[in-house]
C-alpha cells in the first residue's frame, strides 16, 4: 500500500461517501489532512473522528467549490494551515443531475459543471506546480464509469466525468516521469448519498459497490502507476461496452434504461 507518512492530503467532498472513505484511508496510512465540503456541520465530525482514531492533524475547511472563487479560497486556507505543503490532492467533490435535459434547471446544471469540471481543473492547476517543483506528489481525480460513454438523461454528468478521465490520463502521461502520480478513479454505482441528490437509484444490474472498495481500487492503481482504474469487474465490462458495440448503440440502450417514467 502506498505510504503517506509525513504527507499532507487535501480531500474535497470529504464529509461523506467516497471522500470520507479516502480521508479515512489516507489518515490510516499516515497522512495529515485538509478536508473540504460545503457544510461545516457535516465536516466537523469527520475531522474529529480521524484525529481521535489516527492521531492525524486534520483541518476542516467549509467551502463551496461550485463558486468561481471556491478553489482559490480553499487552497489559500490549506496553504496557510499546512505551510504550503499539500502533497496529495483528491478531487472528489461532485454531483449529478437526472432528467430530460430541457426540464432540468439551468443554474443547477451550471453548478454541476463548475464543481465536476472547473473546480477539478482549478484545484489541480493551483497545487500541481509545487508538486512538480518538489519532485513528488499525487493527484487523484474521481471520474466515473459514466465517463466512458454518453449518458442520456444524465448528459452533463457523463460529459463532466469524460473530461475528468481524459484530463487525468493526459496529466498522467505528462508528469509520471517527473515524480507526480495522476490517477483517475472510475467508480460505478456506489452506496453513497449520490443517488439521494440525483433522485434516482440504480445499480447497473449488480449490487452497489462500497466506498471502501472504491478507495482500495484507487490505492491499487497508485501502487501500480496506472493512469486510471475502474472499480469492480462488472463495471469494467460495462465501461468497455462502447468499444465493442459502438457509442451510438450504447447511448440508445442507456436511453431506454434511464428514460424517466411518463416521458416518450
């Protein structure tokens, strides 16, 4: 398992779900933590628990990363707290929207792009140069199996995760010889609050994966120096379906599967 002793990790979306699982695993393997999420009330118990269980230094920073200035405010506070020494960045914060595109609130789709795409790029751009200068660092971007195909009725989410996947692989190729690891983690349906926000529950024909399984897959990918990792065998197969069947056919199948009730 990758050693994170004497390292400081910044995890976004850390108050629950995959982000909280990443924080737990990083603290268990020796890292100090900067945890970010919109709600201080939900973030504080996570920070207190990790301090008590692992003796880690943990800073909790409530911030809305969907705001234009959110990433800059977070990095400014993280640098002030840690002395400009963020060694590991986990871009996990994100959410999805579901429904017929023209019926979805435009401002909510805009926030989705700001959080799932813009904040990922901005956080990475703010922190990666110092990693390159030190000759070591880790960037983990949480993508999705949805990033491998078009996703009707979740068009913005699928496109956002496709950006994260492509962006991460490009940076992996660019920086792997310079001491910085970049990994895209691609979970399928996972047992988190994601579906409560989305408004629809789905399991792609199998059980929901656990957050611990996703994080274990990510750590395995880091240990192997991979550009991306897909959690779960079934998710691996479905993610590669578009290569075999074609993007259009897979999109059509997905549209029939996800079509909202009562809509043609």
